[in-house]
């Protein structure tokens, strides 16, 4: 073989190795992005389910409160039931808010960890 043919063959082999490595790195980067997105969607789904659970609970509590008000016979009893309903609703909302904050922290931690792992894989790929 001539020197030029050998150089061309070497260049082709190096180019092929380079592009093979780049394809593998791209695949790893895409896989880590998919994993991160899956973690984000999972976290959002968890929070959405909690919000929906709270919504259903609040609607049921509101109807129970309306039923109790409807059963009152005079203004004093109505006021007593209405005050009790408002206090119970405030306590219920406070408990729900606390639960959502705790769940949000957990989701944020899990999603952050997934993001860190995805970044680590992506950064390792780019080296």
C-alpha cells in the first residue's frame, strides 16, 4: 500500500471510532434525559393525585357542612354549626397544606436526585 492509502485508511478508522464514540455518548445523554423527565412526570403525578385527593375531600366536607346547616332549626343553632364548620374547614385546610408541603419537599428531593444523576451521566459523557 502506498503511504497516502495508509494515511487515508488510518483517518477513516479514526473517524469511525470518533463517530462511534459520539453516537454512544449521544445515546447515554438521551437516556439520562429520558430518566430525568420520567422522574419529573412521576413527581408531578404524585402531587396531582394529592391535590385531587384534597379536592374530593373538601367537596365532601362542604356538602356535609351544608347538610348540617340545613338541619338547623334557628339562628343560634345555625351560627353554632356554621362556626364549627368554618373551624373544621380551617383545620382541615391547614392539615392538607402541611401534607402538600411535605410531599412537595419529598418530590423535589427525588427529582433533584434524578437531575443530579442525569447531569453526572451527561457530564461524564461530554468528557
